């Protein structure tokens, strides 16, 4: 974080200081909520959670070098006490962002946010120092913590914004007002919570509504191929830039193909020129993500050639998102178990089909959460798609939703040996260990709550009986 005194922080957040001998002492380190991340000069933010109370670590973090604790009660060590820690964290982030000279880029969408955010950051790094959201810490706590990690030399701040309801993104944009706003898509993720795609579009569009006008430098980057996203052009005063396959897109791809290993290759077209791209990521769905990143980078002054080079060098920065690992015996494990929704599940299955040409393929799939009334139809559709793509074997893991996956495959024309329903991750590991052959390709994917990354980890580690349950 940029250096601020404890007195200035207290004033910004409306807090009262306790046990601070010298209010001029500066916070020169990171702002953290995990006591294990404290370094000399840090500000430790003490949240009260369901299982852990951050205030209990106050003495330990100060002993480790923290300048003070930001909490909701005095703790016997230097502290700034506020009525609401979350609001105070947001106020501090807003203050720091205003002080920075950085260009703030925000993005949202139903699928692909984290992968696209990682691409944007890696491309912009070729131009200037860039700070971006780690993993998918895209909520009212993770976003301000990311903003506070920016320093005086930061020129681009790339923030992923998630939403679980109307007003969530509006709140995040008030904390960190963006100059460039990107909306990727409107899909089915969290549709059970929102109530429908139109409501999701309403929530995602709050991002473009927050942008400054075109005259003030605001830019809305929208997916030309998603009607609900494209319609958001009417909700912003910012300049509108379109990306996608449409002929009307300002940034688009031509001659798209997949390499033998399933990596996308295409010709990038921008208003200022073209460039050849061959990505290190897997799956054709990354073409859209790459075009979104390219559109942002082009608006921020990068040439088509620079963008194409950066996209070709970019890799996966976040765990359990199409992580491809080959075992010594030739079995390839694709760990995409961080999360799942109908759109990302279909994309992953298509990537598996492309990677597995001439090889036996396995799709180890579990529940897609928060689909509401659409859950049965969407799980059934994914099971059917696995059969249509000629996936060698579908292993549906878990309870009711997994049975719907297996039923969809069966109704599409699968028989017992092509699809199977198992009760849990350990049963899936046992099955795979007994039947995998050298050269097979295994995709593992489900919503985060299912924890199927343990299957991929067990296959790569070759652990012992009961290891998955222990994890």
C-alpha cells in the first residue's frame, strides 16, 4: 500500500485510536486479513467470522511487525477501532485509489472472469506495472484488499467484480471507480439466486453505468456476441468498444483453430492492425477471453502486435482452472475444479474433446450449484453433451445432481460402461486408479463446494486409500 500514517488512516475510516503511542507511524507494508501474511509495517484487518475471530491474533500480528490492527474493539495493542470493519476497509480502499495515478480496469461476467482478468494483467504488464485481483477475490472484502496492494508505481489496477444480487457491483464500483469496464457475458451462474438471466444482466450492467463519460475517458468493453451484454451500450455514457466473432466487433478473431494439444490459435484483428496468436491455455473458449483482454489493452494504448505477443506468452495464473498436468505414465489430468456453471462446463467438455483426439477421455463431473429451478435441465444437458462429444467415460460424482448428469448421458444414448454414477470423490479415485491407461485424458470439474480438486490431486500424487477423505 502507499504509505499512510495511522492518524490519517483513522481519519479516513472514521475510527478511534487505542494504544498508539505515536500516530505518525506509517503503514508501509501490506493490508491483510490473514495473520500468516503479516510483514513489518502491515495493517492487520480483524474480521469476526463464524469460526475465527481476527481480534484473537492481535498480539501475535503486532509481535510479527504489524503497525496496528483495524478492528471493532480494543485489543491491548496499537489499534484503530471502527463500528464496521468491512465499511472501514472499503473507505480506506477508496481513499488510496483516489491518491493513485493508476488506470482502473474492472470486469465482470457469468463465466471466464478470473481467466480473463489474468490475461488482461499479463498483457498490460508488458506496458507498465500492473496490480490485479489474486485468484477470484472479487467481493466486498477481496476487492478492497487488492486495491490496497497497489503502490506508487502502479499504473494499471485490474479488478474482478462478482455479484450475487442487484446492487453488489454498484457498491464495488463506488469503492474503486473504474475508467474501463468490461462485461464478458450473461449466463446461468447463480441464476437460482438472481431469478433469471434478465436480472443477472441488470446486475452486471451496473458496471458500465458507473463509468465516466466518453469525454472523460470512460470506456465500456462489451461482448458483441451476447445480446444481453451488447444491449448494455444504452446504459452507459462511456465510449463503447465491441469484441467477439460478429463482423461489427471492433476486436475480433479470424482463422480460429485448435492445435493438436487443444490450444487456440487465431489472427487477432484490432482497429490499428493484426497479429498472430497461439495461446498456451487450453480450449476454444479462451478465444473470447483473449479478445476481451485485447480490446482492453488496445484501448489503453497497446498495438496489435504487442497484444498478440503478450497473449501468446500468457499462462494460467489461478489454481484449478484448466490446469493440465501429464503423469510419467502418459495420463493427462485436467484440473478445472475451482468452479462450474453450465457455460464453463460445456467449454471444458469441448476442450477435453479437442485434447483427447485419438486418446481415451474421461469426464469426472459433479454438481453445478445455485441453478435453482434450472438445475435438473442443466445437469441433464451437460450429461447429454458429454455423449455427443464422444467422451469415453462420464463419471458423475455425488448425490442428486450427479444422478441427473448420468441420466442425461443415458438418455442421450450412453450405456452402463460409458457413464457411471459414484457416491463421492474417493469412489471416483478408486475407479480411475483401477481403469486408467497410459495416454488417457481426465477432466475434473464441479462447483467449488464439491471439492473435486481432491480427485485430480490424488491422481497426480498417487496417494493412499482414504487420502481423498482426509483432504
